[in-house]
């Protein structure tokens, strides 16, 4: 009996000195969180997660789910009724599904938790960054906020410009002429004129880069626009028709990847690495290792390639209209979370520069160092090394910065360039009619946009007029009325 009691005493002492190692969901320092795996980690046995636990004092049960199908996996989680403490949610229908979670009391408001445990969150997220449900409460922490403006831009082959003696284009007309020159000299530039496409694109990035540049030049951003105190959606802006005609001209004259509507990112990248694109849509973030490797893989395939960012096109008054984006991807805390404060403690750490550098690069001195320009430089050389460290895997849950601190030298200065070009989106709250008509309005936009740009056999003027009329009659006009009612009541 004494021996048995001694064993129990030893176990008790061991538990007392090793609480983290044997932590369970009931422990005060435990937190269970789910997010997307966009980095290199393949399991939880990686350096960064262990270091996060060490620095925060938390026992972090962090599930990394594949990005492909992540939105659908979120919906399955909602339907199961079995929730973690928190989850990075990629909505299949934004913001309708968020509204449902709030109204069904599945998630909890975070105001008091952020006030007590989230000073860094308060310092790095403004009131306009949060989703506006209309009750003045915070229901989710935006995982990604573009503090420095849009990350989307167009890059162009500087080596091709140099070879043809051309300047970097500063307007859609100059870009058109440059791409026409690339097309005329395709054999000289690529050695494979048959596969050449002057501007490479896939549908996702094209409609966030090329279109927004053209919209900016025509005096509006792809969102709500303040016109003498009235909110006007971009589809109803005076310059929208000319912008669509410009995009049509690019496509019909063979300057845009002809299959862009059917291409996904991987298909786009496969073509990019075969040296067939003179300019293409790009994103300057470092969050996705596939995106991060764009330039690296391009240079591996085409060592002579050099890239330059094209400045966003300005309107007739010299103003640019790229939008900043209140990201719809939110970290929500579920109502039944036993240790909700630990979620905010974790996010609060990620909201520091130290947290950003750890999740993106690893431990300073072991996995990265500052180079001669004061920029982080990775010491890791293989995917296996990155996987063991877990670089990038936890960076999406709370992005302090959306720009690559270690970006290759040809993009130096583009952070300031893009930031200067962006303007805040005035308003984007949910309204009753938008919640009801979102899918219809989105379908109208995608269908007619493709038709106006790609179909050579249409009456452009008649099709455009039909498009705008349908959009307004099937919910757009009512949405506009509600938005202006909200705007003027603020």
C-alpha cells in the first residue's frame, strides 16, 4: 500500500512540474485552434509551434487543414456542432454564413476579451477593419487586413523592355502598346512565338489586378465610391463602361491569356515558367509558399528574367483608386470555448513583429538572419528544412504585415508605391437585401463581365446596358438605397 501511495505521489509531483507536456482541454493554458496550412509544416512536430508555446506559455493544439476545400471543411465543422476554441474561417458565402453563426449564438463577441488580453490587436486593427454586423460588437478578428493597401499589382518583364528600348508603361494605352510590341517581337523575346500570350492571367488574379488598374484609370475602385456624399457601386460609376471596353480591346486583340477564364493558379504558373508572358498579375504578399516561389521558380526556369512592378494607373486628375480590403476571412471564437482568453493571447502575440518574424521565418540566428540591408534572410535551403521548422504555416491566422520583408531586390520600394496608390473603401456593411440577393448579383457580374470581355459576337453597348439594368433591378438598386441609408446615419 505504501509503495502504491509513493507511486501516486511521484505521479502527482511529475504532473505538477510538467503541466504543459500533459496538458488537456480542461487545463487553463490549453487552446484548440484550426487554420489553413499554407506553409511547410506537415504535422505539429515542428519548431515554430513549439517556440510559440514557449513564448506564449500556452499549450496550443493547432490543427492545420489543407487549403484546398478549406471553406467546405469549415461548413462541415459548423454542421457538426463540435467546435474548437477558435477557427480561421474561410466563408463559402460571405457574410451570410457569418451572420448565421452570430444569430444562432455559435460564436461569441470579443470586445471584453480584446480589451483585457489584446493590446497589440487593438494597436494593429482599427475599428474599420472589423466586420460591421450593426450592433457595435466585435465578432471576429480579421486574419488579414491590408494595412498597406492592396497587394495586387501587375508586373512586367523588365528585360524585355530593355531589349526593345521601352519604358515601364504608366497607363492602359501605354501598356496596350507595350504588349503589342511584345507580341510583334514574340520570337525574339521568347523563342517560341506560337505559345506566346502577352499578358498572363487566371480568372482570380486577373479580376483583382488588371481590372482594378483599368478601373482606377477611369476614376473608381472596385467597391463603393463616394460621389459627392452618395455611395455609388462601381457598376454604376460613369467610367465603368469605358473600363470594360478597354478590357475588351486587350482581349480581342490577343493580348490577354485566351484561356484565363478557365485557368486556375497552377495552370497559370505552369505557363509562366515556360517564358510566354510579358506581363502578368501578381501579388506581393509572402503568405502562400506557392506564390512566394513565383519569382524563384521563374528565375530557375528563365535565368535572364527581370521583373518590374507597374505603378497603378491614375485617372485624369492624377488620382489612383486601388482599394484597401477589409478581409472576409475571420478568426472566430466559439461560444463554448473554455479558454477563450487564450485565443486572444495567442493572436495578441502574433500581432507583434516578433510573432510575425517567428511564424514566417523561424528563430532568429538559427533559421534566418538580417542581411546587410536589414531585411530577414532565410538560412533554410530545402523544403524538408522548411517543413521541420514550419515556416509560413501559422502566418495567416493574424497577418501583421502583408508585404514580404525579404522580397527580392527588384521590388524594393513597391510597398510604398502600392500604399500610396490605395484609398480606403468607404463602406461595406451587410444589408438585408444584399444578404438575400448576393448570389444573384455576383452571378450577374461574373456572367456579363466574361461576355463583355471575351465574346466577339455581341453588341457591346446593348449587352452592357442590359447588364447594368439587370443588376440594378434584381437587387442592386435596393442594396444601394440601404447602403446610402446606413452611410448617412453614421
